[in-house]
C-alpha cells in the first residue's frame, strides 16, 4: 500500500534517513521500533510531506506521494496521529473530532463517523462538550485517534501513542489498536513500548541511526535479543 524505496530525508542540511526501503502492506499493522533518535518520527513526517525528501520515493497505491501537499494527505486517505496528541485545547471534544472531517469530501459523512468514533471511544461521548484542554492524557490520546479516523483514512500513521500513559490506559489503547487491526485497517505504529507493539503487529521494522536494520514478521521477532543488540539498557 505504501512502498518506500531508497529514501533519504532530513532537516535542512542535516540528513536523518539513509536509504530507507520498506513496504506497508494493506490491512496489516506494521510497527517501527528502534532506540531514541533512530528517525522513526522523521520517517512518518517524510511520508506526510513534512520533511523534505532528497532521494528515493514514496508510492501510495502505486502513485508517487512526492507532489502531494501535507494538507491534501487526508484527501488521499492518509492520516497522521502525531506524538504529543496535539488536540485543540480550547475547543470541545466534539469540535476537535469534527476538525478531523474538515475537508469538504468528508463533511457529508461526518455524522456517521462521529458516531463510530463515539462507539470506539465511549469516554469521548461522555465528555463531548468538555474542553479538550481538560482531558486526561489517555483521553487526549483517544481524542487524537478519534479525530484521525474522522476522515476515513486508508492508512493510519500513529506516533508513540502510549507515551506518558498509565499502564491501565495503555491496555485500553492496545485493545483499540487490536480492534482497528481486526477491522482490516492499515496501520503504521511507532512505539517505544516494543513488547506491546510487536505483540499487536504483523510486521516489524527496526530502525537505528536513520537506517532500517531489520524487517521481520512479528511472530519471528526475538525482542530480548534485539534489546540486547540495539537498545540501551540502564
Ligand atoms: P524518539 O523515539 O526519541 O522519538 P525517533 O526515532 O522518533 O526518536 P526522530 O524524532 O525522528 O527519532 O529524530 C531523529 C533525529 O532527527 C534525532 O537526532 C533528532 O535530534 C533529529 N531531529 C528531529 N527533529 C529535528 C529538527 N526539526 N531539526 C533538526 N534535527 C531534528
């Protein structure tokens, strides 16, 4: 569904991603793991057109994404749920959700999708008139995810959803990821919580220093061995 080949990208003169090649299969959950600073977020940002690509290409359903502007990505069926949640704090939960269906082509189905979001995240329905700035961390993450789903994306890119959340909330979050996966959605998950991420994934890419070091079916991944090799231990 997304094919990335020989990609280089970075910030100004600083190159971060070095000759990255990877495939995101439709209907699967692909997780990208790796130590801090490996370039995982930069890769998601490059797919979204938020980071300049200096070499290689990104194809989405066979079409190059290079000329698509970031704000057009939702129209093409790609939705990024960024790290840090980035909800509109002074707007209500429901207004935040409706922002996810802002583009003209999504407005007609916004009512249906709002109900779907509330069905997936009942907590948000209870709090629909509450200002997003007063939500807990877990609720804000659910809101960011609900908003990302309002445009009926074909691919959902999720960056570090469990960051800073209490374990019980992380359980909820992974249950929802499992459900989205069972519904046949295409998901790319960047996670620090490697055990949970690999547990829910179909395919795993490991990045380090801007390169892909490993590509494996999740069932074949030996996480303890990877941690010893690639992740710093305290
Ligand atoms: P983490 O797990 O810590 O979030 P990551 O794998 O997502 O890490 P990135 O956030 O993609 O890594 O960062 C990769 C490298 O790019 C880091 O060395 C970081 O300092 C650098 N970097 C990130 N954003 C910028 C920026 N705006 N300008 C310059 N360098 C940046």
